[in-house]
C-alpha cells in the first residue's frame, strides 16, 4: 500500500530560502510540496480550492504578515497544520503564534535535515518548538500567568488527565502519550478530547497555553 503523502505548502518571500526548502523536501517520498508563494494572500486564495496538510509560513512577509495570515487560516481551516518559520525569536511573536493556533515555531537556521521529521511530528499531532526557544517559551507562559493572576483551579481534571495534559503540553502526540503512560492510543485520544472539553479549548496548542497559564503543569 502506497504511503499517504503529506501535502505541504510553502509561503516564503525569500527565493533562496524557498529553493533550500524545496531541495530538501524533494528527498522524501511521503512529502508532496504542492505549492509555493511569496505572499500570504496568494496562499489563502489557493486554499479555497485545494486541500493542504501543512503550511510552512514565513513570519516576515510583505503586506499580510505570517502571524495575521496564520490567525485567518486557522479560523477557516482549523485542521491545517502551520509551522512558523522565522529568523526572529521575540517573546511576543512566540506567544502570539502559539495562542492563535500555530503548530510549530521553527528558526530558519535549523538544519534542513530536520525539516522532514518536524513536519511528520506536527502531522502526527505534536507541537514542535525549536529546542533553543523552549526556556523562552516557558518564561513567556509564566509571565502571562503572573500578569493575569489566573485562578489556580484544576478544571475538575482527573489525575490521569493531568498526566496526559502535562505530556500534551510538552509537545507529545497521542501515540507518544499512549506509549509513555502505557495505555492505548484510543484511550489517549479520549483523554485529550475530555481535556479539551474541560478546559474549553479547541486544540492542543490552546490546551498547552492554558495549562501553563493556569499552573496545571507544575514543575517538580
């Protein structure tokens, strides 16, 4: 049986970067780079008539920037995965990207040989943040939590749901969570669904943000 290909769209205004990404993605049989654009508007026009699994979205685009484009696309096509690609690493950009539903945040100087694994991970339900930004991201969440003085309620989460949430917030997919907790993938999926309902969130990124903001994943 042929492997289902991941349909990837690239939005990048720098021609050399597009060439580098295109060359690397062409090495993999399970990746299908279906479209390339140098602006977000053209990409959104394309999405009206074409199904895309993952979008590599440059942050610093002309006209409509990557964050605004991500916000619009996620509202209209919530199942489409978006990986922000950027040379920047400011706190506000990271927090905004995660809050509006971005599934990954990738620095452009990351080795090209890692791109395939990142796309696969995101398409399997994980959240991918460049490891170099991990501590910065945690500081952002902590700052937001303190600033908003969020009530530390537990949202009636069970002990198991808290365990699942902690792993989810760490970026693990349902399959990885199941393996870590020695449960079935179906059970992990049910727990994640229940967590979404109790936290009143729509996706994994929103759940991770709320988990840190409400101190639902305390450090040991």
